[in-house]
């Protein structure tokens, strides 16, 4: 089969790598890809010029390259309707339709659906004007979280310590439009939850929901969950706090009612459904839904997946996912992903900074470097081209061993201004309190 992965980040590099491991896969095109999406297992991975938001170009590419199957990585084209566009041309594609992708594209849609489906989540208020939002904030005594309604690359959620923080967040989102025009026409103001976080990815097809192994993301930019939220500074899998009993409870209280309510609304869900969960003293509550595989959770999860990923994704599209209900195999060893980011991220950051040490890390066993914000300059050298640059992902017999391997590999990489958290995976080694993202 000839497969196209749409996107350019670390998640897409991980998807291409895992798909290329399939004996049934002849080529994996990645559009637009990055400096790392070339070669791979069997030399199957091929970068190709493509604008993911140009749906006509995506269709032409599929025709010209005889693409058999498309996997859409990022949220923006999903929210804009790329799946609908490809399906209308009889092109097989993994991902939810535009209508179903509202679960991520609109926080208001998502929260109101959760309320309808009786999915446990934080109490919230929808506001469509800055002054209405400020008045509501002044009436509250709890700590709050302010969320932009639309997509904001994982940064449109502001956790506030006090009312003044909340008012500043409203100004940033609704008045100054720091996260994009239209993103903050409406906002969600919700009660801040306390506890450990959990990231759960589930494949959904028809009536079948197949949950993948749990992971834990680290959203804040600095150690100890300090600083502003990012798209994710690292993750590990499995999340040791996710007991079988807890996961069964989340299936029953989160995934099943959400998928059922979408179907009742005549918006059937097909693809990957990501639930960000806060493990509160009162029980698990949903922070957010995403309509694609998480980044950086995908990297450690796919490092551990032994079942053919192409088989799984095809089964979703063909609505025969139930065939894999008891057949998905996992490497029992844990995996840790450490993100290396540009100086200034998640704010403004430079690009075009040379990256050194990639050849040394390529020699390491049980370590894979997934490229995210990288490209090649006019000399063919790998340089930075984004906020999150690389995802150093390792697997080991224990979390501590996987952590050690990941950080030893990260120590070999150098670029000016490189920043990373040094505590990825430590929550698996000791109990503690996370923070909401």
C-alpha cells in the first residue's frame, strides 16, 4: 500500500515511522513533513511538498501518487473538513468529519455535549463578550481556567491563580486576540480542577471503541509544572496511575456516552478520540477532547505498540475494529518522550538555528528521535523550524531506565537556546499533584 500522512510535526513523524514498519506498506509519503521524515524503516518514508489546508492539492496528490490510504495528523485540516473533501473523491482517509471534529474545534460545542451526555467535567460558563466574562469572574470565589473556544495550537487554555489573572486572560483571548482572530469570540470560564492528569487515546468506529495504552502529558513549559501551557513538553506511557478499574470507569462514564451522544445527534464519530482527564478526589473528569492522536503522547505510545498500525487504522475506516478487540499487543516496557524546544517557546522563538548531535543519537539502541519543528537549510543542514523541535523517545525495562536513556540521548543534541524539562516521567516515580491544562 501507498500511504499519505498529512502534517509536519513529531506526531506525524511517529505515525510515518510506525506505518513504515508494516509489511503491507510500500511507501509512506509525508506532506509537508520535516527534516526527519525521510528514509525510515526500509527507506519507505518520503517527504512531499503539500499544504494540508489546500484540499484540492491533497486530492491531486492522492491521484498522482496512487495513494491507497490517508492519515490526517493535525487538528486544523480536520476542523476545516479535509476528511469530507477526500471522502467525496472516494479516497480512504482516517479521521473524523468536519462536523465530528467540532469536539476539538469548539470548546463550547464540546462542553455543552458533555453536559448533555452527563460526562463528568468541570462546572463552566460560556461568555461571548469581554465585559460579561469579567462580571462572571468577579462573582466567583474558586480558582478559574479560561479557554478560547477555537483552535489555538494547544495554547488557548490559561490556568489562573486569582481573579486578576482571569481578567488578564480574558483580555489576551478576547480583546488582544493573541491566539488568533475569531478563536476567542466565545470563551469558556470553568472551575479549576486539581489532581493528576491522564491522556487517553481511543480508536472509534461505528459502535466499537478501542482504547489504547494510557499516557501522561506535561503541558507546562518548566519543571514542576511551572510557567505557561505549551503543546506538550514530554510524555510517558503507560501512566502508572491508570488502574484497570479506573480505565473501565472512564470507558463507561466518558467514551461510551460521548460517542453515543454524537451518534444521537447524527454526527457519528470515526477516528481517534483523545480524552484529557483530571484524576480528581471525586473521580475522573474530562478537561478536553481532541479529535486526533496527541502530540507528544503519540510518540511513546507508538514506541510500545506491537500490532500493525496500518491494520488498526484501516479497521477503523472499514468499520471492522471489533476484530481487534482482544488482539492489540503492547511492549510491556515503559517509554518516555522528552521534547527539546526553541528558546522563547511557547512565545516567540527564532528559526534556522543549526542542530548538532543527530548522528550520535541515531546510533543509540532503544531510542528514537522524532523530528517536529525542523527543516533543512540551503546547505542541506538540519535547522530549527518551530517551537517544539525534537521529541527524544526511549524505551526501557522501567520508567527510570527509559528516562535515563531519553535524557542521555537529549544530552547529545545541541542547538543555541535549546530548552527542555528535566522532570518528564517523574510523576510515575512518586505521588504528587499535577495541574490543569
